[in-house]
C-alpha cells in the first residue's frame, strides 16, 4: 500500500468520526452523508489504483466557492460562525480527499479534522463526541508522527550527500527508499503513549479550565419539536389527519431519589411530567382539524404575575410546609438541549433547586416551570414532589389568601354537537348526584375515565379522516371513536367542562425507560402524552388519564439490543452528568469536596510541617477510624504526591542542566567565532548560513583553508577568502571595520541568504554593492 493510499484511509476514517458530533448538534445529517459519499468515491479510485477524480483547477474552484458559501451562510443566513466554518472545513477536506495530494495536503486535512473535532466538542452535548475523541487520538497521533518523519527525512536527504574527497557535503537524490522511514505500525507504538499523554493533558485542562458558557453557541438551532406524540409541540392543537410516527430521540434523564427501584415509584408508566396546561378549547382562524385547538388561560403562562424566579448555582426555594409527607421523593432532571422554555416537572412542586447557574421561573398557580432555550448544553434542576401513580392524590395550597375554586371555562364557541355530547354523557355515565359534592365529583370522574378507556374507543396513531371542516372532538366521540391521547384527553376535559367541573388539558411526558445500570429513567419523544386534571373541592387538582393501552408494557424477555441500548443510555447519562454540565461551579465543588476529604487526617494542624506529619501518622493508623478503602486511597494520594515531588525535582534538575549546557555551548560558540569582538560577528553569521546549506568545516581545518575550498568548489563563494582575511584582521589584528567595508560584508551575506539550495552556489551571485574583493586589505 502506497503512502498516499494509507493516508487516505486514515483521513477518511477521521473525517467520518469528527463529522458525527457536529451532525448530532445540528440535527442535520447532510454534511455527514456528503462526507460518506466522498469517502466512498475516493475509496473506489484508491482501490482501483486510478488517478483521483478531481484535478487541481477544479479543486481550487470548489474551495473558492466553499469560501463564498461560508460568507453567504454567515451574513445572509445568519448562521453561527463556528458552524459555518465547520461546513467550510468539511468541504475542503472532502475536496482534498478526491484530488492528488502531497504530504502538505495530507497535513492540512489532518489539521482541519482536528479543528472539526474541537468544534464538535464545543457544540455537541452527545457522548458520541467522547467516542470520536478516543478514535481520533488513536489514529491521528501515529499519522502525525509518520508525517513528521517523512517530512524530516525529505528535508535531510535534500541537504546531505556522501562526503567528497574535499570533505564537502552534498544532498542525496529523492525519493528515499521506503525502508528508511518507519511504518505505521512502528509509529503507532510511539503514538499510543503520545495519545494517552495528550488525553491526560486534555482532561487536566478541562478540569482546571472548564467550558465557558454557551454564549454564541446558544444561537445554534436546537431540534425542532414535532407533533404531540413524537415530541412536545409549541402549542396544543388537534393535528392534521395523518399517521404519526413515534421518535426514540432522548428528551431527558430523570433520577428519582428516595424511592426504591422495586416500588411503584419506579414503575416506568407511573410518572407524569407536566410541561403545558391549557384551559379553553376554541376555534381559531385557519389551522388544522377545522381550526379547533386549545389555548392557555390568559396570564397563565411564563408571563403570569404569580411567578417565582430562581437563579444561580445551588439556589433552592421551598413552596410547601416543612412538614412534608413521608412519601416525598426528589426528581433530578438532566434535560437535553431544547428550543422550548417550558420545562418538565411533576405535580405538586414542594421544593425547587436550580443547578449550573440556570435561571428558572415557576408559575405557582398552574405549577408550571420555565427556563431558557439551550443549545449544546444540558439543563439541570431538581424538584421535590410526592410519590404518585396515575392520579396525583394531593395539591398543596399556597399563599396567604384562602384557596378559591378555579373559574369554569367552557369551549368558545360551543361545539356544534354539544347537545349530542351531553346526551351521550347522561346515557353512558349516569347520575351520580350533585357534582359539587367532592365524593360525587370523584365518582363521576372515575366513571368518565373508565368509559373512555374501557374498550369502546380505540387508541391509534393513524388518525381517522374527518369529513369536511367538522369539529374533531365531536366526531371522535360520536362517529370515529379512534384517536390518540390528545383526542381522549380533550374529550374528557370538554365533557367535564360541560358538566360544570373545572378541567384542563395537560401535555407532557409519561413514564420512560428505566435504566438499571444508572438507576434513572430515559424519557424519549415517544413518551410524550396528554391527560386531564380536574378540580375536586377540598382536594385541588387531580390527574386522570382516559387514554387506553398507554402502559406500553415491555415484551417478555430481554434482548441483546435492549441490553446494548441500556449501556449506551448509561454512558450518555454519565457524559451529560460529569462532562457536558461541568462548569466553574462544578469545578469549585469538586475541589472543595476533594480538599475536605484530603484534610481529614490533618485535623487542626495549621503549619505545613505539622500537616505533613499528621497525614503520615494517619497512614499508619492514628486517631481516625478510617475504612480500608479510605486508608488505601490516602496511601495512593501520598504515593502520587511523592512521585510528583520527585518528578518535579527531576524535571527542574534536567532543565537546569540543559540550560547550563546550552549556555556553555553558546559561550564556546561565541568564543569560537570571535564573539568577544562585536566587529567579528559577521563571520559567525557566515558560518551559520553555510551550515544551513549543509556545508561544514572539518575538524582541524582552519577558516582560511575552508574558505579556499569553498571558493574552488562554488563560483558564488569566490569572495569567501576575502571575507575570512577580513575576519582575521579584526579578530587577531585588532583592526576595526570601516563603514564601506561593512556595507560590502552585508551585501555579500544578504546575497548568500537568498540561496536556498547548495546547487544554486554553482551560479555566480550578483556582485555586492560596496568595496570589491580586490580592494579589501586589513
């Protein structure tokens, strides 16, 4: 395999790896697909041994057009600059993969791929970045080492030739035999430790200097929410007649503290996470389903006056009496990047805590939580609530005023088939007595929920076709009897309102997939759900879920695919917990915890010597009753500190010796070239330039003999003996250099600096301005 082909496969693999985090951050696969197509086309040409399909002129044209596209994307399309740059870099890499490449082109592609990896680390919150990082470090470091070896070998072989009888060195011919340069396998042997060191340095930099706030990267467009079943929509509308597909995209991870995994609190379908609340079913201008949909109550959203604001790391507010029930649990949310300010939360909210400096706002009346749109950042917050099943049994009334029943809101305008719907309720539900009595109201709500979920209606994601601009909920109850959760919840809410019961439609997420490895729930788009909350006097809002068949019971048996997916979810959860959300506050907390743990053996000692003695005493058994694990960890820390001190001393001694040797060499060189006299410094520059061209003076050879040899071998150096005679006069005769002689010397050295190869010395250089060689006399 030739060098070009081997480098092609390395670059292709790295380019595909670094494009994945960026594609996940953008939620757009187009550039990743384009990279894959470019790799396939380039591989076809590489395997068949043919010339690449793109010539130099076409490659330049593509790169110029990509640069124009970069400017247009940034200025006209208002794209985030770093993403526009990533698109440009990917186009350049794809172009270079499909053209004839030199070693310089290979280095450029590798550097661009590393820059793309940096971009992926900035904008991606997905664990795929960690996989790409490890892969790139394992493949890029050996490639960099081999490229460097090839470049150095080429440079050396262009400057060194077998020594002639006169003792001058001349360059070898190119190309170099392949056996001279180490193989990829040999480079990989050095690349693995180098890659590990680079990863350790990266981790240290990450811990000491965590990521900045998202800043301009928050402008990166987060994934747009789809319909209610595939993801939470911005508003609650009856969707268009179509088939709705469930999405497996993860929305958040939830860890529930205070509940046993085997208890009902960890039932995958028992948790309801509210996001939006709507009170009025109305007809809008235009829209889907005849224009019917749900509206939030005016003043009941993010701008409601009944808002509590919470911001900053660790800020916590308590909304209920300190006498919490024994069945309280704490929900810890890791919300993936999103474009919705409404945040999932349970009902009721007893206590709320912000994490990572997040600014949160709580609507007390509706128990809704609001945050900020985030792109490329995981949002963390905690909520204390009550263990609940499908029905929330309790609402905590708050505030100084006495609790008042909520106002009754009915559809506006009235549904076209209102009378038929009321007759249906009277016939199917029956009379349970006055509905202002709490027990009667609860009995009616249970019967209504059982009627809708009892098998007379069919749950489906394929929506029925409604004839003409008819109202969809009336058609659902009286005609089709088929629909998804939004139809069932809307029907129950409307029927409650027509019976004089305050009811509201709630949309959010129900349950999730329990991950036993990390003991958390993975909530996905497909878990989006809608249900009803009805008001019961003396008990507040209670939740009812009329949708049948929403338990989504898992099939018996555990497949290998499910096990693999649980490991992926666990890795993603740990990545989001400890990497993506790591900021200055997390770093400070990490250092504080480590300092507290490390200072335990020290006790009350205030001096450094006393602290060291107390720490060593505890290692061998002291006043503290330490566990075996803690004592072992303290021993590890002590050994690491000792090794760090020894290595630091070794590095300081080594650096000191190197600096001393360099100073001695510098002083000896200055003495060798007459540096004690400033006027003789020109000869030192002359010798350095000759060494750069590969011309060296032999041991025992005088400067005059070396100059005569140069003048005989190279026409361009015929003035070298005159330069040496002038050096002798200054260094050993005590003469000074006149200005006109200095001008001649500088002109000669300036012409010599323009020579880049030894072969060019075969041509006579243009005469230097100033004193001619024949006139130089000390």
